[in-house]
């Protein structure tokens, strides 16, 4: 069953913002529907819809699924390799998603021997943050610095969690598929920047 309601309003022009939540709620109440989806459409070239804050949703806690591909992460790591915080002598971090794991590979040169190191991690959500636990480290039998395990767990977890929080998303669950990581998350208010260079 599809019901259509029209909400008409006027603006003052030039970037005017009009709160329409009450009007949409009233239109929904008139339909008598109790479940389903509400789709909002703004005709014309200059109108737009936006969610100003979580409070605009008024008590509804929608779950949003965010899928990140390994291509997305690897593109970011290619331009920001320092984001991982690798120890000296390790470079070129790459990520592969598959078989329920997040695998990070890095290049290392130990003495004159080039080594490819793979760290396999299982993701989970804990206290609203995405966490990774190292389950296997493979470096072809070469002894590695113990700090690499902690860096893999902490830095990659922090990087992913910060990106989600910056988007206003708090992870609820995580699933790894071939080439992708999917996080189910709830909307949360995004901390406002102060603009004064302070906290």
C-alpha cells in the first residue's frame, strides 16, 4: 500500500532553512500507518533535505549499514601510510577482507632479505567501537618485533572507529565478506568543531 501526502511550504530564499519534522509527522499520522518507510522528495533544482541532528529523528534509532571495500581502505593507505603507525623498516600496508578476517600485509626488509608480513585479525564490536584481534602473524618464519601485533590491533581499529564516529555512526555489529567489511551502525550526534583551535 502506498500513501501520498504533500507538505507545502515557502522559504525566504537564499539558503533559508525550514524545520519540517512536525509537518512530516502530522502527514504520517493522517495516513494511519504504523509500519513501513517514509520517503521524502523535494521537487525543483534548488530544494534539499537534510538531517540537522539526531534529535530530528525523534526517538527513532535507525540502523545504517556501511560497507567499506578493501579498495577504499587501500586507496586511503596508499596516500596516508603513516595512518597505520608502522615500526621503522615496515612499509606499503595493504588490507584484504575475506573469510571473516581483516588481513593486513606489509613489506619489511630484515637485513638484506625482503619479507612480506601478513597479520590476520578478527573484527568485533565492543563498547560501540570496532575492534580487531590478531589471530595469526605470518612472516615466513622470520622473527618480528612484538610491537607489530599491537600496532595492527590498535592502529587499524582506531583508524576505522574514528572514521565511523566522524560520520556520526556507532558500530553495533560487523561482518567480513570477500573484499568488503560491513558495519551495522546507529546514528549518533557528531561532536562539533569549536573553530578556535582548542579542544
